[in-house]
C-alpha cells in the first residue's frame, strides 16, 4: 500500500474502531492486523503513525501515572460539514461559519456530501480529515441531504444462485457487488434494473432499494439514472398536501396594485403585499416550441432619448414556495430539472411548473421583474435607472425561437425600430403597438447588449452540441435524431437574461444580502500550455495566455478552418468550471477564493448570479427569496452559513444532473442506432483514444466509435491525443479527418454506438432479449471481457 493511502487508512481505522485515546502500541498492532492482507506490517504502521503525530494530525500523550503513551486527536482539530464535488475534491464549511475550506480529492475519498468531519491543517497547509464525526441527513443549518449513496445497475444470479449487482456506470464502479439484503419480497428480479445503497463499511456490498423494471427498457433505465443523480421518484404525501393550498390561478384582489412610481391603483390595504401592475405592457415569452414551463418573459420600449427600456419578468416562485416547506426541501435535494429525450424530471411539481408558475399567455402571473435602461449607443445599463420590483404581468404571446427567427428573417427589424424612434419624437408614443414591433425592439436591444458584451471582452463560444430527439409516445423508440439548430433568436433571450442576472446580482451586493453568485475563474495555465501545443501540432499559431480577447481572436481567425469545432472544444476545456458561491468572487480548483478577480471571468462580469430560472434551478430560488424579503423590508431570510452550504451543495448537484443527462442522451442515441445497423454515415474525428476513435456525424449529431486498432493496427496515439502516428511518427489519422462509416453495433446498456470502416460487411443488431437476459454474457459485458470484434467490428477485450 502506497504511503498516502496507508496514512488515510490509519486515520479511518482509528475513527472507525474508536482507537483514539488508546495506547500507541495497541493502535500499531490493531491497524497492522486489519491491513495485513494488503501487505502492511507493524513497521510501516509505526512509521506512518509517527509521521502523523509529527505533522500535528494526531498527538501522543503520556498517560498520567504510567509509562505508556496514548494517541489522541489534537485540541486544534476542527469540525465542519463536507461537500464533495467528485474526484477533484470539495469544501469543508466549518460549523458556525460561511468560510469554505478546500479539501483535495484524495482526502475526500470514502466520504460524501453531508458528512460532519473532524479535520486539521497539516504543516504544508493541506487539510487532512481525521475522522467522520457523524453522517446526518440534515446539515446544521437545516439543509436536508441524501442520506444514502445510490447506485443504479442490474441484478443477475451467479453460478451459486446468489444475486450479484452490476453497476450501470462501469467506469466509476468496475466490479460487481454482492447483494446482502433479502430481495425475495420484490418477486422475480433476475435481469432487472435496480437502485442499490452502498454499504458504508464495504463498497463491495449493496442493499437493493428499488426494482424499476427489465434490463434494457429505456424508461426503467432512465429512472435508475435519475435516481442515482439524486432525484426522488417516490410520492411524497406532505408535498401533495402542500399543493392543495397553492392556487391554480392568480387572484389579483389579494394584492395591492401600484404603478411603476409606487402610486397605488385603487384602495390600499396594509395587510396585502404590493405588486406593480404591468399587464398593459406587451410581454412575450420566447422558448423552444414544446416548452411548457415558461419562467421568463420580456418586453422593451423606448425612452425620450431613444434608449431601450427593457423589462425581464421572472416567475415569482417564492411567493408560493417558502424555505422549510417540503417542496423547498425536495428541490434542495435535486437542485435542477433533469431534461431527457422522452420527458423531464422537474425540480418542482409539474402542476406548478406547468401551471401557476409558468408565464402562460393571456393569464395573470406574479413575477419579480428587472427594469433596466440600455444606452442606445453603448449597449450598457445606464447607472441609477435600474429598478427591481414585484410585478403582475399578462404575457401576450408564446413565441417559439423559430417563429421569432422567421419574423426577423422576413422583416427589416432595425428599420422598424428607427421608424418607432421617429414616431416617438413626433407623437410621444414610446411603446410597441403590435407583436412585430415587440420582437423588433427586443431584438435590436439585445443586439446592442451583445455589442457591449463584445466590447468588454466577453468570451462567447456560440457552441451547440445538444441533440433533438423525436421519441415514440411510449418512449421505447427513437424515430429521429438531429442537432439543435442554433438560431439568432436564441441569442436575443441569452443577452436579455445575462443583462437581468447582472442587475439582480448588483441589487444583492448593494443591499448586502446573503445570496448565491455564479462565479467563473480564469483559465488554468497548465491547460492553456497544452492547448498551445495542440494548436501547434495542427499548424496553428497561438500567442495568447488563455485570456478572453486572445481566445476570441483565435476563434474568429479560424472560423473557416476545418478544425474550427475542435478548436472551440479544446478552448472550452482550458476554461475553469463555473460554480455557485456565497461571495461574488471565483475560487480556484482547490476552492481558494480569489477576491482580486471579477465574479465571472468568461462574461467579464464584476457581479453575476443566476436568477432567471427559479422553476428549474435551486440557486435561483435562493436569490429570489433573498431579494423578495429585502423588497418587502423584512430581515435577511438566510444566514451566511446556510448560503455557503447551499452554494456548495448545488455546485455538486449540477455535476450529477449534467452527467445524468449525458448518460440518458447516449442511451437514446444507441436505441436510435439499433434501427440503423448497416447505415453508412460520414463521420468527422472528434476524439482519439487508445481503444476507440470517435467520429461525429453532422446530420444526426451522434458519436460513432471505431476501434483504434481497426484504423491503425500498429499506430500509437500522440501525447495530446490529436492523431495516431505510424512507426515513423507520421499521422495515420488525426482530429477532423473524415471517413465513411457503417454502423456495426448499438449497445444501449453500455450507451455506445459502434461503427466500422469496412463498408462491405453486413452486421446484425447485438441488442435483443437474449443479450439483455443471459447472465454469463451480461457478466462478461459488465466486466468488459467480451470480444465481439468478429460479429460487430469492435473489441472490448481487456
């Protein structure tokens, strides 16, 4: 056992076996005994135990009235709640504090989000976790967490008739696991998709929690992935009870109505909350054609100087859902809405997100609204003219992106706006008079905002890698698949939402609110150097240091290159991961806050948050409620510690949801490919690995995996995975090369589509009932030991 793993094992065993406070010799003997099977002896344990004592992680104290020494935890040890973000590590938030203490991935291994841990800082500044003090389903600030680690996969019997569990995610869990609970109550579970709880003491043992359906059925498979990501599919009677008290429509008589200057319209009742009445303004929503949870609506008019007065109204979720409610608790555990090709797993109940919280046309809706004034020349917000308010709106039209794009393509929108400006000067009419004028003002205003973004150095990739699936009504077949078309109308909404998010963030800072911010650090310089080397191998010179201006210049100069998409992808990989934070400052990969940096590096935004999607993002709900209570003159609803914990929690949940969406999309891509075995498609190399070269088909957006050994039997992958080289170092194939490929196999369980360069061969579909149900074959598949090269043009030998 290597040194750092032995050190961690010693600390874990001292905590697990309650050895603290016992004699030095007893601990050495006990630990050596438990780790003997891993090649550890007393000498090794004694050496590392002495090192832990010397570094201050443990202490050695002479027993009173005795010659013996005991080993204990130092008085300097601290406690806090751990939040894990995957392999890179996480944060400890100390009890009673909002500080974030970075912990590396190795120290986090074996622990999970919500563990209350004891820790000390070593001599080199690294945090070392002594022990797990407790695991709670609720943090000290009342945040409810998942109290179990769920893993999804399949149940099959081994040769002795005992059930074995095979995880879906074979990268994360490469080995099968033994089922330790009685599954007879579930009936016949052979070949079923299940979710299991990992044993806290032994990760090779699991307990079956829920049986979801048969292996290979896309709906149980999708449910399993969703549950593993933290989504609760079980009915909650408490939530059902709360829903009975939430109205299905807005009763305007329950509120005091005012104009934008605060003057009351009609009688004023001090017991009622105030809302600005904006129902006369021509708000519209712009979303995908099939959207049913419209959480934002926009409207723009002119002022006397020709500037753009733009209103961004966001569904007022927190008027109905309060902290501490069951709906709030479940939303906190899920964090985000999970969208799949067949359906969605909403963060909030659909009866709300599709009902009173959706800004449906011709219906009164409560919103939190940002009114900003955009300078007609610079596209910047004019200082001092932003107003954040509660408002009632009535959306006039539900537009799809395609409808707005068609209106823009068939009309000169800039000319329409110029005519409106002239009309305003002559007749004093500053508002749009019809829907076409609404679209024109929104679009030209957004164009000005984008101009400001470009001038300040915002990095914009304009990258679209999402796929649009057409799925059968029962969710079992994929009838069509293609990439989403990128439309300029999407940028209209993007610009106005970024502008609004900045306005809401500025409000939270100006008013000193405990709130959540969206932060993004500058690029990692090691990644930038690799990016430069990669570009050099493609014959492209890049002298920048990863800054926004140099990256944007590079993207512009290579916009007509065959490598443009690859350059975008690799440039994106140099960027840090955006996170949620309780302060408007980014943090590095170890969680160290950078107070000297602007809040969001890619946007070049000094202050940024997520506010505009309270229906589907938990972070937005926290910001909403903090602002709502401040507008009403109430005390801050959240402590700094609560916000710090929630920011850490939703950052981790975001990774889970993103991973789940990718898994489900890959499964449905494989289901589509099952009906297209032997189709010939053109593919462009998008990535190169030791086992597979991945091609992307432009028409469908699917990834086709061809064995590297088929294309380059004796080749070697270069250090940057840009090409496969022959023995003389010359490229056999490289990124962006194209090939004609025949689909040779589709594995919905492995979520892979396979292809071959041999267009003469006829292939058969690998997926059938026997494939899903035969244990020995599935066992071999799960462990990656099946060779299907002769039948399907690829190999999975290890």
